[in-house]
């Protein structure tokens, strides 16, 4: 297994398809991508719990039999409109490689980040948002105090 989580170059022929309209079905997705080669497997992701249970998640993975077929499908389908939305098509391992190329220090902590639970990440995000709001309020309060002092100085 390599750092991207791929086994035996599997990611070279596996595509991520994102920004799918919720009206697109598995069958429609297969019809759209089958002209580019033999599809070995398809993973259409669904919500498994919560209020959206049973609804599509808006992305899928398609595995072609060869790397060339996958690259052709990526080239032809990326950006194509489907139900009014542009498809995002890339090699399955590409996102990870792009992120680590942009920020080498992020790559070292990436393995640790993958082990966090979804709820744990949500908690951190929520705490960060609360802290940002508090800082914004504090800066607004300080700004209004300085304006009041300036007005008082101008009056005197």
C-alpha cells in the first residue's frame, strides 16, 4: 500500500465523481460513464443514518479495467453538466496528492487526522467557530470604544 491508500495502482483506474445532483441514479451514472471503457466496479454512496438516510450523498467512485479508460473518462466528463451541475471527476488518489503537494507539513499529520471521528472533527470545528465569533465581537466592542473616546475628545 502506498501513502495515498492505493493498492497495486488501483487508484490509477478508480475515479471520484463529485457534485452529483441528487436526482442522478446509479443506473444513470453507469450509462454516462460506460462509453469510456469497461466498468469493473461502482460505489454510489448513500446516507446511512440521520434525517437524510437513504438519500444519495452526491458523490460516487467508478473503477475501470484500465488506467487509460479512467483517464479518458476523466478528460471527457470533468466539468460536463449533469442535471444542471458541472461534474467533478478526478482520479481517486488525486485529491490527497494535490493537498500534500501544496502543503508538505500537512502530509505528515494527515495520517493522524484520518483517525479522528466525524463527531470529533465537528466538535473542533464548532469550537473554532465559537472562538472566531467571540474574537469578532471583542474587536467590534473595542472599535466602538475607540470611536466613543474620539468623539468625546472632539467635543472637549
